[in-house]
């Protein structure tokens, strides 16, 4: 039994040494949710204003989408943005 535990540790250590370290990439890190909280108060207010305008005038949704993309936070607001186009 003790040998099984040692064997597992050795195998795990060998795998760690052999397998390449993951490279940094453009893929999601799971920290995107923090971006919205890192927006300036001015940017947050602009986004909220654009959502209000787009709610009543859907032709302004493109402006909202452009602003969210420019700030790099569209993914954070995607569901809310898409909700603008739901029929009541």
C-alpha cells in the first residue's frame, strides 16, 4: 500500500516535469468578470445611459455594442445586451 502511494507521487512528479507549462494566450482566464468593476465611474455611467437609450430606441444598440467592445467588457454585459432584443 505504501508503495502505491510512492508510485503515484513519482508518476505525478514525472508528469509535472515532462508536460510543458501552459503558455500565456488570449484565451479566457476566468478573470473577465473583474473588468466591469475596473471601469471608471464615467464609463459605467455612459454604459448605463446607453442601455437606457437602447431600451427605448433599439437603433442605438449599435452604439452601445461599440462602446462595450471599445472598453473590452462586452462579455460582461452580453446577456443584458441581448435581453434588449427579447420580445415582451
